[in-house]
C-alpha cells in the first residue's frame, strides 16, 4: 500500500491509499478518482515529503505528546537498567526462572510461540511496546 497526497482543481488537499503507484495511475487514467471534499474528477498528486524513521542513535525530533514522552522514558529505563539478550530471550528467561542462571532484568526478542510457552509455564514475561534500539532505523 502507498499513500499519496492529492489535490483537486479547486485546490482541495487530501490523502488516499492505493495498492501501488501503478494502481493510482490506472485509476487516474480511467477517470475513477474524485476529490474527497468537492467530488470533482480533476485530481492529481501533490508534492509529498517522504516518511523518515528515526535513526539508531536517536529520534529526529523530541517526543511531543505526553504519551510519546512516557514511551521514550520507558524505553530509556529498560535499556539503561536491563541486559539485552537478543534472540536468546526465551532461553535466558527460562534459565532464570528455573534457577540455572542468575536473576536479573533482561529484554530481547522471542517468537510468539516462545512467549506463549513461557507464560504457560509461569515464567513472568511481558511484551514491550517498542523495538530494541538495535533493531530500529
């Protein structure tokens, strides 16, 4: 899916999703596009800025909303006070639960079935609402 910013001949701006750029071209050529505001069929793509994701070293801008600020704080807390164990998360969490590895705060990655098996076995785990910084662009 691709999102295009569109503009009609009456200067109304709106966004619309298309299966592909080719799909947009076919619909436009067939006259099947219309303005979401006034209904005119004279619609064209307008100038768009690319969506850029944050870099590995930080975000492009500071968090704006209270929710974004809370999420950034949570991420910092986890990353500063836990060991990243990567794809070994399920095995390491199980070893800590069984007492064969020292207990400590860890975070990492697990497949869905691994996480379910941990929970079924009573291993206390919880998903994080963000990707590890090592996995983010």
